[in-house]
């Protein structure tokens, strides 16, 4: 699939107006960026996936939804599915939980 982009006049005008806001202001130095590569360099991909699953599940549970439905294939392992039940029972015990 090849993307084709058109230059839209309204987008060009918006970008130019932002540039005009900073016209005449001095550049006080180069920007420095820092990338967090994590403290553990030898973490397996399975552990990374498990951490992402836990983060997503705990975020969902803390919002205390009325119901939560997850696909069986979205869990990295069986322990992640058990973890799903434990996290929801801790943060949101009244949530109706289903795994399809």
C-alpha cells in the first residue's frame, strides 16, 4: 500500500501561522532529547509483553467500568488471564468481567 498525501491549503496556513508566532525570537540553543531504553537490558520479549498486558489491565480496572470484555488471544499467557481476574477484583470488584 502506498500513501499519497496532498498539500492542503488550510494545513499550510496553520503551519505558517505557528511559525509567525515565533518570528523574531532568538534561538536559545539546540533541543536535547533523551530516550528511555529501560534499566533492564536483558529482559525477554515475553516479560515485556506481560508488563504491557498488566499495565493495560490495571489501567482499565482503575477506571471502574461497568463491564470489561477481553479476547482470549489478547493475553500473553494463562497467568495473564488469572492476573486479569485478580487485578479487576482488587480495583473494581463490581465490574462484570468476560473473556471471549
